[in-house]
């Protein structure tokens, strides 16, 4: 007799899976395509497969960095979990190897690691390190930033607390304008990068002055090296150098959030902050580091780490730096080097960007295209002239890309009108062509519908 117990998960139908989801998973938990969800069974490289075996090209996944289920990563996890999966404060070779490998990729004096389990935890710990070091509490963050889901980092994430009814902004958090060169505050036509940087830095200087006039000091300036949730934002050249100078002069610590964009994604460098020729005091990493497995780290200078220790902090984290996580992270970093994935990001990213820029010429609704390596944003607007966000169109295109072309992309940004591409780093030229053909078809759908309705 067929079982009616939907908890017997062996081979659940999609309808049963949705029933269980609706019953047991919080409605506010973000799942892609909530009304018409995809049930993904397995992944391989840059592809994911649903329960019917349909292949989807994954352009969303900035987590499965070296490709889904990379054999070397799977083997590293399998081998280590078969030996011991927790070290909980004992010495382990994978732990120290991981710290050594990760810090060897960092410039300057960034040589000390703390291991955590997620990007949110990494940023939370970065704030603590900065506050112990400076003995100050105030933090300067950027508008539209997202630094994670823990209370401490939600407080410095305007992307979230700007939502109606969102968490109120505490008075020790100061929000500077987002360096968006398309619709940012200092969106002066043809303004050279150097002048833009001056405008943004003057604003930060004003914030610092205000903090000081209230008898307080700056603990940290935190920013994503490239904003992802904020809409694939690439700051103008020289931006961080200019702001870091002001923050350091004021005694503050600089934190680069590389949770989304580290490990070669930008193509030209291993970390995105390096494209701006700066060396932060603290760098946070996660997502790609574990290729889907939860592992992250905070990397800092001996000076900052030492101040934490001499303040009497005994930092303890049950799972941070466990042998399985570190074995996986070591395998990921090896694969990036062995398979030259950073170089791949540069070549394929360049192709993708050049051809996406072409879309701006072809379609009125493509307002801006920006990118570096395998990190590209396509901003959709009602018209180039008005620049009004084409949010509904962006969402419809995301759905059409999935349903018609079996390509997974997402939309984000304050107005949810920026199509985001951040595929696994094994993405190739053929994949880029597949994406470009599909996105042209989707944009054409909207262009022709608009024309039809105008002439009707
Ligand atoms: N920082 C950035 C820039 C992120 O994009 C995210 C996640 N989207 C986080 C921090 C938080 O990471 P996690 O979800 O691993 O806690």
C-alpha cells in the first residue's frame, strides 16, 4: 500500500516538499522563486538539476565557487569526516594549513586568522576586534550595504534596516552614501573618479567631525569591496584609498567585507579590495571559502589580534576552524590555483561584460551595465532618460530566464531592478553565450510588448 506519510522522505513529490516547507519553514526565510519553487536534487560544476533531470545553468551561485560537487572538494570532505570531524580547541594540521594558505593570499601584514562559520559571524567578530583595538564603538557604514543577519551586523546593514518597519538604526552607526556611479548621490555627469572620490571622502570627513563633536571616536569603517545586495556596485577608482586615509587619521580601523567577492572572482586579483590598491586592517571572508560548506574567517594584523588577546578575550567558537571545514577550504584554494579559475574569471568576465555592454545599445530598458570578472550587474530602467527602476520587468525576466531558458539569475539592489550574475568560477565562454542569447530574448519580449502596447 502506498504510504500517505509525507514525512517518509525517500521520494517525496514536489507537492509534498512544498507542503512540508509551508508547514515547517518560516515564511520569511528567503527561498528563490517562492511561489513556483525549484526543487534541486544535485549539482555538477556550473549546473544544477531538478527532480525531473532538467539542467539549469547556475548564474546565481557565488557560493559553489569552484563548481558544485567538485571532486577534489568532495574527496577532501569525505576523507576528513572519516577521520575526525571536530577538533574543538585541539591542534589540527588542516586548521594551521588553512590559516597559512589564506594569509599567504593576503597582502601586507594581514597574517592572523580567526575561524568562524559564516559571513555574518565574520563581520560580527571584525567589529569586536575593531572596538577592542580602538576602544571606540562608532561605526561608519555605506548606504545599501549588507553585512549579515546577526543583530550586530544588521545594525550596520542599511540594506535591511531601511525596509519599512525594519530594525531602527542605533546612534553609534553612521551611514555614508553608497559609491554608486549610476544613481549615487554624487551622480555628476562625466565627473572624473578623482573628483567623485573627493566628494565621498568629504562626506565621511563630515561624519567623523560629528562623531568627534559628540565626544566619541571612530571604531571602524566597514564596506563591501564591491556591493552585491546593493546592486552590483563598483566604487570609483581611488575611493577606498581616499576614505581609508581619513578613517585612519581619525584613529579608526578599516574593514573590507569580502564575503561575496573574494577568492579570485574579480579576475585581476585574488581579493576585490586589491583592485583599489589598498590594504585593509581587517578582512572578512566566507561563502566561496567552503564552496557551500559553512566556513568563514577574519584575517587581521598581529597588532590588532594581539590587542584582543591582551584585553583578556578568550575567543571560543565550537565549530569555527573544524577539520572538515578547513580541509574543504584548503581544497577550494588549491582548485582555484590548479585550475586557474581566477584567470578564467578574468577572460570569461571580460567577454561577458563586453557583450552585456552591447545590450545597453540595443535595449532602451538597459540603463547601466557594470562588472569586473565574474561579477556583473545589468540595471533595468523604464527608459534611459528617466532612469526609473524597471522592477516588475526585472522580476519577470528572472522568472522567464528560469522557466524558458533554464538559466538561474537573480535581481537585487534597493529597487530590485539589477540583474545579477555571479556564477561559479568554472563558468565558460559557451555558458556566457548561452546567457547572452537568453537575456536578449527576454529583453526583446519586454521591448516588443512595450512597443505593441504603445501602438495599440
Ligand atoms: N557580507 C556580505 C557582503 C554578504 O553578501 C553576506 C551574505 N549575503 C554576508 C555578509 C552574510 O553572510 P552569511 O549569510 O554567510 O552569514
